[in-house]
């Protein structure tokens, strides 16, 4: 009984240690750069894109394999349960008739035509029961346009896979950037609310002190108490939003929601001086990774057209073989060797217009990709123009809001001073606090919009830190 109690006590101690270790687990801090690196390692789209590159590389080697010689070795043994037969002249009659014909012509014996046997064919077998053959064969394609075009198409497919990976990388970075900014925005908004609550609680202490001295009315005291209590649900709601935003970011990074992570960052406004629109459009057409991917898609569609046309060209193949064979009735084989070399030429003269129709389909696919490319180019140009307008609008808004925050802070300080001097009211303090909170909130949201607009513009322009590309492609090479 005591042993059982000791075991229960030991289990309870272990459980308490585990709970304590979880409660006091060290918080893992992540900044934006670390979050991006984690996402590049865990993102499913990037993992799949890396697999596509490896598959494309294997396809190149496969295409080269068709141009390499093919060497094969085969062996077979057979036993005839029932030997095949074929109609053939009767050798006995032929030999007998030939012999009598010589004897008659040489007058060795008197001529007697009745000695001649009738000539006929009988079923005869010319094979032995046991047969074997060992053969070594060599084939080498000397000319095949399809193989040559296939090698070129596989290389383009590899390049397409690389561009698709780069597009996935920059898109993932943009998603992480925006989501991370959303977490930082929510934390900043929570901080504004907490500062407002702290101001309200400090004001409440002052009003309560004035009320106890008879310098403030009960109405003013209740008014401030209501203001304090109204802020608390907003803080709780914002904390809930923050938890949801952090869980969403963890999911994007491929992390578990229960991991104890603190995301570190600030919403910092740095004014952007954009170059002329035509320069931005030109840079996007050259560097946008979605366009680059679509351009490679055009090239591979064009390669498939050439691949289809190549079926009209002849194929020239060299071949050689060496064989050892034998046959017997009692496994005492009589063996013989044979070898042969030669060339084989084949050409597609007519296949029910299958090749022609195939080329037509490839041509239509190429034209479709061209249309998609032009449409994507126009769409990206429109997006860049929208981002330019948005950034300029936000810049103007932020400049005004920064001044507005300064004014709202000054107004709040004046309202406090007026109340303390007995010339102001709590309504002035409440209104000025709301205005200050609203001004700070609007400024934070505008900075958030500015950062996201900058991220989106960089994505459209194909601007990416090379260290992220090197990191991903280094893992592929390893």
C-alpha cells in the first residue's frame, strides 16, 4: 500500500515538473528576417517547387539517355514438346531415283523405269528438342530530331522550374512580410489602448482625490470610472485579435500554434522616393518573376511545337549483335556463333495525320500562353500604377497624421492642465483622449498600409534579397 502511495506521489511530482517547465518555458523571439527564413524552409509551395526542379533535372538526364547507346544481353532456352514440321520433298525418293538414273545411264544395270519412286512432299522436322541462344545487342541512334528537340525542351523545363521556385520565394516573402506587419500593427494598437487606459486610470486617481477633497463632483468621478471600464473590453478584444494574428503567422511559417513565440518588430515609416513610372514598368517587365515564369512557359510551348514537327524527320540507327546458339537431342550441344552490323532508316510517311494534329494542338497551346502573358503583363502594369498612387496617397496622409498626433497630444495635455486648474471639465479630457487614441490609431494603420504597399511593389518589381535565393538554392545543391 505504501509502495503504491509512493508511486502515486512520484507521478504527481513528475506531472507538476512538466507543468512547471511548460509554464516557465523560455519564450522564443523571432524578428521579420528570422520569420522569412523559417517560412522558406517550411513553406509547402516552395518544397513542391524544389521537387519540381529535381524532377526537371532528372528529365534532362533522361533525355540525354535516349541519345546514348543501348546495350542489351538476352538468353533463352527452349525444349520442343512437339516439334514443328513442314512440307518438304521426300529425300529417300529423291536419292533412290538419282541413284537408279546414274546406273541406267552408265549401263550398269538394264533400264527399268518401275524402279523410280514417285516424287512427293512429306512433313518433316528440321529442329532438335533442346535449343539455346545467348545474344548481345547494341543500338545507337545516329540521328533523331525528336531526341535532340527533347533535350532542348527538358532544359527549358528545368529553367521554368527554377523561375517558378523564385516566384514562390518572393510570393512567400511578401505573404510573411504582410502577415508579420499585421501582427506588429495589432500589438501597436494594443499598446495605444493600454496607454489610453493608463492615462484614464491616472486621471481617475486624480479625480477621486479631488472628489474626496470636495473639488470634483460625483458626476465627474462616475464619468471617468465609466471611461476606464469601457477601455478594458476593447483591450481584451484586441488581445484576442493579436492571438489570432500570431496563430495565423505561425501557421504560415509552418510552426505549431502552441509554440511560445514572441514576434519582435516595429512599424517604422521610411519615406520612399519612387523613380518615374516608365522606369518602374520597364524594371517589372524584366524582373517580375511571374512574368519570367510565363516567358519560360512560352518557350517550352514553342519547344513542344518543334518536338511535334521533328516526327516528320527520319531516324537513323546503327545496330550490331553477337550471338551464341546451339541445339541437341541429348544436351550435347552443337554450338555456332553469328554476328551482324547494320543501319536502319525509318521515316514517317503517313500516320493518319496524327503528327499534324499534334502540332496544331501544341501551336494552340503556345498561342494561349502568349495571350496569358500579354494579359499578365497588362495586369502587372496596372497593379504597379495602383501601388504608386497608393504609396503617394499614404505618404501625404502620414505627413498630415504625424502632425495630427502632435496636436492631439498637445490638446490632451492642455485638457489635463485646464482640469487641474479648475477651468476645464472631464468631458474635455475624455474627448481629447479619444482624439489622441484615434490619431495614433490612424497613423499606425497608415504606416501599416505604406509598408504593405512597399512590399507589394517590390514583389511586382521582382526585388528580393539575394541571400534568400542563395539559401534556398544552396539547399537544392546539397
